C-alpha cells in the first residue's frame, strides 16, 4: 500500500464508526495519484441514501482534503 493510501485509510478510520452507526460503510476502491482522484464505495444503507452525497462532500471529502492534500476530488460508486 502506498504512503498516500495509508494516510487516506488513517483519515477514514475515525469516520467509519459514525458511518457504521447509520448501518453504512466506506471503502477505498482506487486512487489515481496523477489526477488526485479518489474513488470510494459507500455501502450498506449509505448506498442510494439521499444524505450520502452530503456525507461524501461535507464529511469525507472535506476531511480528506485537510489531511491528505494529494486528494483533489472524491467520487463514490
């Protein structure tokens, strides 16, 4: 695992209990270091939930941009 992916996972770890409390989960699918594009899979009740886009943008993406500046955009499957 690359150093950047390790930092991404370390950033997601504290968010996972909150997401799990809503019976959801998040996992890293791919990271394109050249583009700074992170692809995540939101599962459980997060999949298809109308609030998942808010969780993705205001929660996950905001935190990742602060702690892992190599991440420039976040998309979800």
